[in-house]
C-alpha cells in the first residue's frame, strides 16, 4: 500500500477500528468528539465525499495519513501507512462498497448476489448505526420491530448497515449507500388491523417517520414499503386486497407518477402526501420539523 492508496481508505472506517464513534451523522459529514483531548461538544468533522478531516479545536486537519500521524506522533509516514494497511484488512466499514454492480438500487438483481450476509443483530449494538438512525430522526425503539443491524461482505471487504427483510431478501442502507440482496417489497401485517386499511411508503425511513409522527396513536393499518418504485407492479396484487389505501410516496417526478398510476388503478386509494408537500419525502419533512422544534425550544 502506498500513500495514495492509504488515503483512499475511509477515515470513518479507521476511526471505528480505534473505538472512536461518531457523535452525529449528517448527510454530507460526521462529527466526532476529538480524540486529542477531552470535550463535550464534538469538534472533529469528517467529510463523506472528500474523505478529509478537520479539527476545529486545533485548527488543523488533512488526509487519513495526517490523522494517523496526529494520533501517533512518533510514527513516520511509512509507519502510518503500515498502520492503515494493518487495520484495513479485517474491519467492518460504514462506507460504500466498491463493487460498481451494487452501488445503486435500480431494481436490477444481477450482481446483488455479490452481497454475502455475515450476521444479523438487533439494533442498539453498533453506535454508528444508532447514530445514523438518530440523524434521520428515528429512535431505536421505533425501528427495532422493522430493522436489524446487518453485517455483510462485498468483494472480500466487510460492511454494515440497516437491514430490512423483503420478499426476495434484504434491503440494506446506511449513510453512504443503499442496495439489496434481492429486490422486493416489504409487507407488514398489523394484528389489530380491523379496517382493511393499508399505508404505502416508498422507503423504510418514510414508514418509520410516520410511526414517529403518530406515536401517540396506535397503528390500526397494515404497512407496505416498496423499497424501490420498480416494485410497484409487483405489489399491486397485495394492494388490491385492501379497501382503504393511503399513499405516502416521494414528491419527485417518479414518485408523483407512481402515485397517479395507483390512484387511477385503485378505487379505494387516496394521496396522503399533502402534509409534506414542501419536502421531497416524509422522512425529510419529519427531520426538518424535528430540527425546527428543537431550535424553537432552545430559544
């Protein structure tokens, strides 16, 4: 491994191997409490796209090699590269798998067998997964009945993320990537269902946001998560079994098209997405509302 290759390794992955866990994960970066000193407010920022770090407390930053040299002041550059190579070999990463065949969830099952599931655990064991859920406004208690911690391998490298079972395998996602071992929808039956009602969501975080928003009101409907809009036609036989269908799809071109398709096809359907019309999807709406609530109460 040379310096260029070493600096391509995820800084977040390296921090995980050192037991340094994120304080909060955002869409484009993650914040940590600095490992260089005691602090209550996180001041170490890691950029997801650039794979660079900056320590606002000291006013410095740089590449992964720079970080290793800062953590180990006695190391030479060569020793820092050796340290990175050693820790890279058998670690689990939160970052995007490098196999191009599964870097997008497009409904194409070719290549998805490249994902090899290593183990499945209950939520709450992995701080990075917990932080990711929290960044989406979701509590562990809410997600536990619908999601698992999934540890998997692609091309001999180890990764982890939030996993939800579907009709063909597992849908997997984390802060940097989403994919599946098999493409399919997920149907959740509510034992207390008495109204023959179904709520349809595009993604798992939309369903979890719905549960958070209405957590004071016990759910009385069944849920269907499409996981991808390519599953709409597959799911229609399931949806048709219900007399009352509420659609909570995204407010992008594809989501609106799918909503109109289902409204025209299903006489008992209605569009329930009006209350988050200013946001792309239900989860984005919920996160924004949560942030506005926190800011208001902090004043």
